[in-house]
C-alpha cells in the first residue's frame, strides 16, 4: 500500500506552491521581510523544543491559505545512517489518524452510504450493547466504548482488518450509556473503521486511499506495517536521563483507524487544509465536523466529528488533534478563520504538543 511521491532535496525550504486540496482563496500577500522574520522566530521555537527534549528527529510544516510558508526538518530520521528528518519524512502520527478516519466518515455520509445517527447494528453484526450506538457518538467519544487497558497500547498481535481487531474489546461492557458521558476511546474509532468496511463491502485501507488520501494528494500517508518505506522514520524512545534508544517493536494493525498511520508534516497540512472550506467535503459536513457535540444532558463537549474545538487566549477559535505512539508523536492545529495550519511530528514520544503548536502558530497570526 505504500505510495511514495517524488523526493525533494533539502531540509529547509520555503514554498509558495499551492496545496493539493480544495480550491479556496489565497491569503492576502505578506511582505517578504515580515515572513522571513516570522519564520526565523518559529524556527527558534522549534529548535528550542528539539534541544530541550532531545528529540532525535522532528519536522514542521505551516501553511496560510493555499501557500506553504515554512517547512523544515530537524535532527535525524535515522541516527544509524545519519538520514536527516524532513517535512517529507514519514512519522508515526498516533491519534491524528482519527482525523483521517473522521474525514472518511463524512465522505461516506455525503455519499449516503452511512448515516451518522443510525444504530451501527444496521451495518455490522455486533453484540447488543454496541449495536445501538451511532457513528456520531463514536466519532465524538460519546458511545461509552472503553479505551486501552494494561499493555494494549504496545500490541503485538497482527490483524488483517479493523473488523478482525474488534475481538480486542467488543465483548467488554460499555463504561457509560451512549451519549451520557464524554470518554476518549481509540477503540471507538476502530469500531468506526469496521462499520465503514462492512457498510461499503470495501477494506478500510482501500476506502481511505480512495476517499481521502488520493483526493488530498497525501502521497506519504499509509497504514504502518512491517517493511518500512524509504522515507519512514526509525522509531526511538527518550529516557528520563535523555538517553536515546530504539523503541520496542509493536504492531499497529489493531488500531489503523484510531492510531495506525504514518505520515509527513507536508501531508498533514493537506489534511488540515481540507477543513478551511468546501472541497473534499461540503460546507454542511465541515460545520458538522467542527461543531462540538452535546451530551444527552445538553452539556457541550469540546469535540465534533474527530476534531477538538478550542478558543485561544485572544478569543480565536482553533481546531486540533494530537497523537502519540510507541516511537512517534504528531500534532495538527488549524485556525479556520485565519486560514492557518500547523503540522508537527517527531520520531520519539516526548512531552510536546498543543502548547508548542500554539506557540508556532502565534508567530504567523495577524495581530
């Protein structure tokens, strides 16, 4: 399933080319001196993060409107061969994979192949306690499906599909009545993947490629399987003493829809840009994805369909999702009104994320 685009030389590139996503108006032009100063400030923030946390390899891509305004790699994608990390390096993105699955879900809703509020038992044979939940509830972490337990995060078993991987949790009771409580669940997203497979009679991986990756030009994004593509980052662990070692081996096939993709920051910017305006998805779908859901009590959550929705200290709305996995981390941040997208990724899990993405975004936001 690996599809590799043509490599581009260099670790640091400033681009003005359009993104492979929905057509939309470009941001107003900026003075080159202003942009150069912004890039320099953002580079210092990223460099400080990498140095402080001893991250082996790190990349960031920033776009405004249709233009990529900064992209840079830091450190090594593979220390053993001194291969540099770049914005095309394929990192494990953890739960940012949920945004890919959420986008796929809304594509199939638009095509009327599934309904957000229909019981999922309509599409897939399931135990009674799961059959009555809905895709909307699953996508907003409101279905009561449990999250990881014990050492499940470092799974070693191999599964051929999300449907096969349901065996991990499908027999377990719900932790709350659907709709009554917000409870983050990667297994809920695995269930979405299984439902979409069954509803379309198409393997999840093929669905994602056809409906999301190819339309957005995400040529560096694939599910993580054994047999590394050339641009895949080696995975590392950073100890509390700062020592770097290889991350332990695991198998992500049991969580492809929720946390099993590898991707580049260039590709993640394309994914984030897809919510800036109608294109891959229509306007109604974008509103649904980015409007927080409510509990049955009426209380709002901070999650729509996949996307988390927040407001910064200046009152600006932003969308975001982070992801961590064994030997990788990523963060995707979107300011829809300002048309700004920040994508970051690394080949080790260290405590960076939303705060760092916001710091970089603040450099490029108009005051």
